[in-house]
C-alpha cells in the first residue's frame, strides 16, 4: 500500500490525509508540535494513519506533502528529503510569510524556492489551487462529467506522473503546467486560483494569463 508522508497537519495536511485514507492510502502525518498533539486527528483517520515526527513522515512517504506556511520552509530538514517526490501546496501570503523579494519581482515561484531548499528532491506543485475543505469531498471517478481538475508543475517528469496518479485516485483530473517556473499560472491573484474547474476550463484559464506584480 502506498504511504503518503505529510508535513503539516493544518487545513491542507489534515484534508489530504482524509482524502488519502478514504482512497486506500496509508499516511504518516506530522506537525511542528509533535506526534502527541495529533492523537485526535489520527483517531479520526483510523488504522491507516499514524502520527510521527517530521523525519518519520518524510522517511515513510513514497510521496511527501509539504503543507506548512511558506515562511517556514527553511526549517525543513534537507538531507531527509533526498530522492523524495515532494508535493508542494504552498502559496505566498506576504502578511503571513513576510515579503520575499524574488516573489515580489516575479523572478521565482514558491515551488522553485522549495526546490532550491531541497535540491536533491523532486518538487511537484500540487494542492495549492483548491480550498482545503474541498479536497476530501470534491473527487469524482474518472470519466464523470464535471470532474474537477487540479494543476501540477514540476521539473521531473517521472515524479509528476506519480503525483498525477495519486490525484487521479483521489478523484481529480490533472493539468500539467510544465516546469516549476510555470507554476505562477495558478498562484494567488490568477484567474484560476482556487476556482473549481474542469480540465478544459483550467486549460483555458491558465493559457493566456498575465503575470501580475505580487501585492
Ligand atoms: N488553507 C487552504 O485552503 C489552502 C489551500 C491551498 C494552499 N494552501 C497553502 O498551503 C500551505 C499550508 O496551509 P494550511 O492552511 O494548511 O496551513 P495551517 O492550517 O496554518 O497549517 C500549517 C501546519 O504547518 C505546521 N508547521 C509549521 N511549521 C512547521 C515546521 N517547520 N515543521 C512541521 N510542521 C510545521 C503547523 O504545525 P502546528 O499544527 O504544530 O502548528 C500546522 O500543522 C500554505 O502555504 C497555504 O497558503 C492553503
């Protein structure tokens, strides 16, 4: 059974965990306060879920989700992520994360910053474009009319395929935006941002989009 390692047990981390166990995955979930703070969540998630340290979640995960505020990614342990496929849910909120010059100037993307911090992992942007509470309830079987589509971006093709397969099992069509440098197309203040779209609608909203200055 595939195990999903989850860093962050807040809105995104807990809801990806719910969707994952509902679809037959095991999860090891972690946060900044330690495993004992996750007793209630793990009880709710059932036998397929365990709480662990950040290192334990990374080590257990065939896919590892990073679902912590962008301003905290510098605290992630670099060596533990070697060769891991990392799903990055981050978005940039300066009021929360502090101002980041490379994002303000559009020289980089949030996922490129994570990839730079974790140079030996394969970062794939995922889950940044859906409100957390929708994740366990919006999935539909493949082929259903009106199936929701989620975007991904990444520099490693094989890793993107693994993430796309995971999203498909959770009930989502997938649009590959290209490399991490293109992930701005679904970041904050873009037309597609957290909008419920089908694959065709998502393609249209992300194609001729203007990259605005971050405010
Ligand atoms: N909320 C949404 O609907 C949504 C949608 C798309 C994307 N996003 C993006 O996804 C990211 C996470 O958002 P969220 O709403 O899930 O945040 P959140 O509810 O505030 O949860 C953040 C989690 O990160 C943990 N954390 C913080 N620093 C950590 C560290 N160094 N090591 C391990 N765990 C750490 C916190 O641990 P403690 O619990 O111990 O404090 C908490 O569990 C953000 O970039 C956000 O913008 C959010």
